[in-house]
C-alpha cells in the first residue's frame, strides 16, 4: 500500500489517464452501432470476436481490470484519509470556492463503478462465459444483445445517467490528473483545461447518444405515432 | 451598527469547546474585524470574564498570523484579504456572525480561536531553505535572473503561511503552502541545486504532519489572501515526479 499522498495521487492520475485512453478506443468501437442493422450486426460481431481473440488485447485488458480496481481502492483509501485530515465547521460555506463536481468525485465515481459492474455483467460476462446465440456467420451475436438491452427505456436511462456522472467525473479528473503529473506550462494551462472539457463532453455525449439512437430506431414507429397523437 | 457574534470558546487544547453568543452595540462601519474583537475583549475584561484568544500581529495583511473562519469562509466573505483587512462595512446592521478557528487535524486548537500552526514551521524546517554559507548580501548582478522568472518566484514567495488554504480545503491538504515554498526556491538558480532533495523532504514532512491529499479542487487559491496560484502545486508535483524518476 502506498504511504505518501503524492504517490497515491500519482497512481490515481496514471490509472485514470489510462482509462481515459481506453474510453476513446471503446467509443470508436461503439460507433459501429450507428451503421444500418445488416452491416452493423456482421461488423460489430466480427469486431468483438477479433478483440476477444487477440493476445495483445488480452494483456491490455488485464491492465484495464487492475487499473479500475486500483483506481477504486485508492479512491477509498484517499477519501478515508482526507476525511480524518479535514476540519468540520458549524457553519460551512467553503463550497463557494470550488465547483461541486470537483468535490464529488467519490460520489460520481461510485455511480460509475456500479455502472461498470452492471455493464460487465450484461456484456463482458455474457460474451465470455455463457453460451450465447450465434449470428448468421457463426459468431457470438453480441450485436443483438446490445440492441435488445438498448430497446429497454429503463436501461437507456440508467446508461445515460451513468454517462452524465462520467462526464462530470472526467471534467475534473482529466485536468486534475494532468496537474498531478506536474506537466504544465503557464502558456498552455488554458489549452489543457479546454482540451479536458472537450474530451469529457465528447466522450460522455458520444457514449450516451448511442443507446438513445438505438432505442429511437427500434421504436421509431411508436414514437412517431405518439408525436402525431399530440 | 449592531452585531451578534457566535464565537467558539475553548479553554485549552484538551477542553471541550462550545459556542458563546455576544451582542455588540455602537460599532462603527469603518472598524476592522479585529478592532471589533478588541472592543468585545475590553467589555469582557471589564466584566471580569476571560477575553477571547485570537492570533494577530501586523494587522496590515502581511504577517499571516490572524485567520479564522467567519460565517464558514476563511478570512470572511471577501476574497484576497486576511482577517485583519476585513472591515465591518462588509456586514449589515443586525447580522449574526459565526466565528470559528481554522480547523484541520494538523492544526489543533490551543485556545478559543488560536490554533497551533507549527506543522507549517516543521515543513519549512525540513527543506525550505538553501544550504549556503550566509554572510553579507551577495552582489545582485552576479547571478542574472530574467525579470519574469524573478516575478514568478516572488509570486510563489508571497505566501504568508496563514493556513487559510488548509482550513478551506475539504481534504485538509497543505499542498498550496508546501508547493509555494518548493516552487519559490525551484524557480531560482540558487534554489535549483537542491530542488529534488528538497521536494522529497518537504512532501514527507507534510504527510507526517497529517495533512490530507490535494485533489485539485482549487478552493485554496480562491481563498488565499495572497492569491498564490495552484500552479505551484503542479510545479511541486513535477519536481516530485522528477525526483522519483531521477533520484533525490
């Protein structure tokens, strides 16, 4: 267990940034769900099969699982330490000095962690450890599993809420991680901050819009008739 | 004007503290906050009660001795000033003010509003200096320093060690204070030589004192009376990471 505060923060920053890199790759893969069904089903299932069979991806995936666990465990360690270090006030207006999401990383992170557990159960565990139905090309039909889940309005809402939480987590997390690495220059501080905001918005909106799109495409006739009734 | 003061009273470091309420009449808007406490203490002494203990020295915002939580904000509601620079014109007639000491695990209360900030002294003593033989002041032009570097180092050195950063940090972190001294010395050629050893020693001492982790909420900069920049923390991290990779 790391003892020094700066080492713990460094671990949070490095695992966090690694997960940020992973999110980009994950989002790029998900974009295939925007394709028309016939193309998307073959391509998405082939992509999933290629990834799960690749040795390099397997090694990176272990790093990914460890990063998620280390990030979560150290978040708890740091939070407990910080609770003990900080003072309590009868009247506390300290919140005016910082944005709410920078003070709520633990809460936002917990939402994301719960989402990851559900997400792993729905797709990762289902794909790797169950005899799931095959598609016309003989590959595991992950595409249909995704589309079925994204047809459920409650699941879409859970997904979108989790992505909002992730967006705010990233909004503070990316800029904070860069600071922790100490990589800064007076001239480029603003550039890094703006890039962090742009990254957070693109990633969270990018992920959130896919289940909404899939839901709308599936239910378009019903949605259209609802609109006409009004 | 009239003010109701809810002040934290605590007889000693080990005693249980509590709030006591005092009402002051006939205050002037132009009075400073500390003058108001002087008026209160004069009344308490006249009545034979123990006056409120609070730290203060220069009363012109440069020594960093005064500092308290006023209505939940370090140094009160105005940004960029110390408690001694706060005046009653910032409040309205009839207001109730809750006055507490700065609180953190590393800042134990000694009495009433007076806290023990010697943790800061021990952080400085652990490495916040240059190991060079002292003597008369050196010739100013023997080491040339670009103007903007000198200004930047001076901005870091502006920290007066009041402790508002720790008091306002939700984690009780001393990152802004410690980093201000580390950056101040690391920016200048005289301090560069020991930069790596210094950052390791000072960060270790900061942790030993029981301060929390910096999570970059930047509340410290917002409440710092001297406006010391959070970029000092980034520089501390940079120096520390460099020492990790290259050795102290």
